[in-house]
């Protein structure tokens, strides 16, 4: 199999830490990069989770809306209804008898 070379730019301190850790594992940086590349090709994905430390703005808004609706439901709907009573109210609305 023909070999190919590519270079990667990274922070010098990170490179030194990576070199040292690879050595602790008993492999070269080249071997570690090859292990990574093979895992990506085999799994057809990055073999670890990549996430943002900041919450997604849309998710925060959706959760705020959900919590507001939950509070509104607590204030506006009677407590202590049985499941049968709830189902009867739903059926009444479907029949056009409810508000």
C-alpha cells in the first residue's frame, strides 16, 4: 500500500503534550493519527462526541416556553380530576359540546 504524507498545524504546547501522551501509549504520533483515521473510516463518524459548551439558544427558548405553559396549566386547570373525567372533557370538546 502506498504511503502518503500530510501536515497539520497545531499549538506547540498541544503538540508536545500529544507527543508525550502517544509515547506513554507506546506509539508514535503518526500511529495515533492513523488509528484515528481508521476509526473514522470504519465507523463513518468522528469516534467521539463533539459538543458546544454553551446551550443552544433555540433549546433554551423552547424550554422556557415549555415551563411557562406548565405554569399556566397549573393555574388554569382544575386539580384532582380523574382520568375518566379528563377523557370525558376531551370527548365533549370533540363533539363540540365544550368551550
